[in-house]
């Protein structure tokens, strides 16, 4: 297929069709009729000699070729919007832009939920997709699959811009009727009690990994769960304990019959940053969104530099 024979106006339609997986929603986003969008899909199928979207039950799904095209199409359109058109200012009050954020369940709780609540009135038209930060992150940024990644400072890629947002320590949680730590928790008891641990995807070397490798002895991990949000249910009514971020500990204690204790061994705090692709360094929308995240973290300023550990207990 030659560039001269391809209608470049179809690229926007292709992006919408592959991301929305719906002719109706794509047509609405592009402000054309459903019939017109169906015609564009037919032309795209002819160009690429592929169905691009197929019906599976009652929904449409991209073909392997369609999935392969989405990232480079988005990347090309980003370049066009910023470097060629680029003159339309970003206005959060009227924008209907869609942002994709790679975020763990912890950073979603600590940053994203607070940010979207704070901007609900000032930017009512913005749309968001929150996805887990799967590796390799650099490749996902390069392909335009995500706009912003929330990740620990130690995982920052120095070739892309970033901003520090939040620092948080850790705490031990247990059921409110946990009799063994009613008067306190020392190091020996900490290692002997059964633990609930959060298994990560290899990206976030937080307290879980540190505690597993740093003290010459293994914790008594009884249950692994994929998310911090699964922890409370595994603690209530049991003699298990778990190490969670301080902000999560505060929230869980307020919502569940749990108690909080200091971690009786030194654990480094988590420093969270936002990172975006260097190509978006002049993107006013990305800059505004990062500012909004930063502002959302400020009410939790007490956690930004929270102590990450206490002195060793006997």
C-alpha cells in the first residue's frame, strides 16, 4: 500500500474505531453519522486487507492486525496534533480529551481517585482509562498506549520527564481482635505471625520485596493476594498481619474492624512519581493533568514525608 493511495483523513476514524470498539461510539466521537463511520470502516478494511474489527457475541473486538495498528496510529496522530496542528490551546473546562494512566491499585487510591474527584467540576468532559503498569513501561510510553505512568522514583526512566508526587511510609494491619499484638508488636513476633502479602508484577519493589530479602529470615507468608484492596478481608477475624502503605492503613482502619501498629523493622518509604513521554514535554493537557495530580496529593502532605520505619523493637 502506497502513502499516495491512502486517505490520511481515515487515521482518526481508525483510532476511534479501534479504541472504542464500536461504530456507534466512534461516529459520535467524530461527529459523523453511523452510516458514514461504517463506510470509513469498509474503506479501512479495503486498505489494510483485514477486518480490523470483528463481532464477538454482541461486542466488537480488534483483530490481531487491528491491535497492532492502534499504537502507531495514536503515535502519528499525537505528532500531528502537537507539531502540525498544535495551535488549539488545552482548556480543561471544555476539553473532552481521553487520558490513559498506568497506575497500581495503591497509586490509584492515593493519587488518581483524589485527582478525579478534585477536577470533577472544573474539567467535567475529560475521560480516563486506568490500567495496571505492565512491563515494559518505556515501550508502552513509546507506543502511546499510556499518557502518564505512576511509579516509584527508583523506576524512573531518566530519558523521559517526570515529577515527584508523593512519599508514604508503611504500617502493620491486623484484626481488631488480634490478641497477640494488643499491647504491641516486636520484631520476633512480626516474623513469626502469619502474614498476608501482596504479590506484584515485578515493577514495584515496595515493602513486600524489601521485607522478603533484607533481614536474613523469611516472613511467615500464609496468603498472597494480587491487590492491597484484598488485604482487609484476609485479616478480619484472623491472627494474620499485613504490611501496607500508611495511607491505605488509615483508610482500612476507618472502614474495617482493624488495628494499626508500627512496622518493627526499618522499611524504606515509597516515593511515587508521574512520568510521561519526552514527546509530550510541551503538551499542555499532560502538564495540566500532572499539576492536578500534584495538587490532589497536597491534602495528604502529612504522608509525603511520613516516617518509613521506627526503631527496632526488642
